[in-house]
């Protein structure tokens, strides 16, 4: 008998439906929460509850008794849906959704996760948020993160700036994880901010017992209330639910397809740790403090920038194609210290002659580009390629898009690339960060 059949018989016999608030008693332990549906067609016979904390738990049906506490047609998990009066003693935090797992909610009747995102949705799913701040919640987009585009970064930056101008004390951006680090870098270049701007996501949706959405969102609000007035990414710092890290927006990358601690600082340390509702800022990070800077928006951007990964056997046609199609700039993800095969060097020189800036980064991620060591690298330098230092390839791509939005002059673009605008590269060796 499948799970669906086991669960249906059990629930029907007890007069309980999906979406009801129930209490399960088993072995002298009681669990109370909202009964969720499950999509798995397994034979395990488990019930899944969403607890009042926002987390989910699975309980084997065998050996349990169950009580109906409240039908699913009534308000639940701590928020009645009534208008909430603003508390003058609390900070005003904006939460802006672009889509993604973290801003999805569950339909308790069907078990489906969908991206509807309103203030009521948010507070019904995360009632503990009410303890931390007043909120202005809005959905800017409702897209999967792979569909993010550079023009959306511009609109996000301008929306954030509007909220800050209207008095927001901090901003949280809910974003899909796959391209979250691109957006974090873009906002870092586009905005100078007097308040924290925190980007967060979730690896696992809110219908899963192991969801990280709840903790990431709560800790992001804590970060948004802090004194750290920078663009940063808040995600799990470990596989369990003990703490989250804040990563600098230009020095972070998604490093695993499914782990909850997938986001890591690259060639840098996490800039803060949030644990037990408390934020501890890294003493090695010379951070920008709240209200230290005035709000500035510089969101002009060039979308026609190519991003090419070098590989054994790559043809110079990859470079020639982008030149012939009118691309304004190129980022190369080279091997090792920043190398490409010899057969590409002539095409790189052509790009330079046609005033197309080319940035060299490394597939190694950790460490820095140094094209002075080997003869190939020196030829690449002679072809006019700009070193990406220890920037991640993604940050270099975003920075080149942004730099070309500021000027079409190649020399001026190169000057911007070589200027540390938002902490995107280290002036000294980054070996210590790899060792850490």
C-alpha cells in the first residue's frame, strides 16, 4: 500500500483533512502543527506537520493517536490576517521578493508550493517575524532565478533605493539561489547605502522538513536591523540550523547544488555570523556602518557582455563570434593563473584593437590571476587582456556590465575594473582565505 493510501485511510478514520491543525501523540511525546500533503508516492506511512516554529517534522503513522485542533478553513500559525498596527518601538524593514524558493508558500490543502508573496502570506508562514520589526512587503518579480536578467538588477536597485528614501531602516531581498550571487554583486556596484541590504534564499522549499527558508529569512531581518550597512548575502553556515553567515555581496558564490550551506565566501571570510538572534561582525572586516554613507544609485548597465569558459580544444571562433556580433565586453574564465590556449591570443588581440575590454578570471575560484608567470600569460597581457585579480568570474562579469554602463571608453573601463569599487578584490594574496 502506498503512502497516499495509508495516510488517506488513517486520516479519513479520524475525520482529518490536509490543512487541519492537529496533535499527534506518540510514545509519550506530542507534536502539534498543520498537516501537510506529500508528493512522494512512497510506502513509508508518515505524516508531515508544519510546527508553529515554521519547521516541518515527519512522524510515522504506526503507533500514533491523533486529535483535531482546528480545521484548515480557519486562520493558523500565529497570524490572523488582520491588519497589523505599526509598532513605533520597532524598526521598519522592507522585504522585496523576486521569486525563488524562499518566497514560496505552501497551499496546505494541495501540498503544492507556489510563489504567491504578500504580507499576509509571509506572516502566516513566518509569524515570528512580527517580534522583530514592522514590515513593508512587496513582490518585484515572480520568476525563477535562472530567468534573472541584468535589466532586472537595475529595477531591483531602484526599488530598494525608493524604499530607503521612504524611510526603510533595512532591506531584505528574497531571491532564488541559482543566480543570487550575480544579483548581490550587481547591487553592490549600483548602490551606496546608509542601511543594510540583505539578500537571502532557500535551498529547500517550505513544504520540506529540512527547509532552510524560515531561519534564513528570520536571520536576514536581524541582519537588516544591524549596524552593517552593506550589501550582503545571508544563508545557512552549516548543515544544521545552528547559525547563518553573512557574506560580502561581491565575494560570495553558490558552491553546491543542494546543501543548505551552499554559499561560501571566496577569497574572503564571512563578514558576520548570526546565532541565537545575535549578530557578531567579523573583527577582521572593516565594515561600513549605518548612516555612514548617503544613498546613491548608479544603476546604468550594459547587457551585451559575453562570458566564455576556456576548455581543452576551444576554438578562437568563440571569441570571433562575440566580436562579430557586436558584444561590448568579454569575461574569460581561464585555467590556472589565467590562461587560454595559444590559438585564442590573436582573437583576444583583435578584441583589444576594436576597443572591446576583455577580463581574465580563473576557473580555480580561490587564489588570484597572475599572467606574468608563464609565457602564455605574458602573451595574453600583450594582447590587452585585463587581469580580474581574485574576483570570482561571476563578479567580474557583473562588474564589466556595470563599468560599460558608466562609459564606452575602453581606457576608462579598464580604470574602473582596476578600482576596488565594492570590495570585489583583495589587494594582497588571498591564500589565507583558502586555508580557512
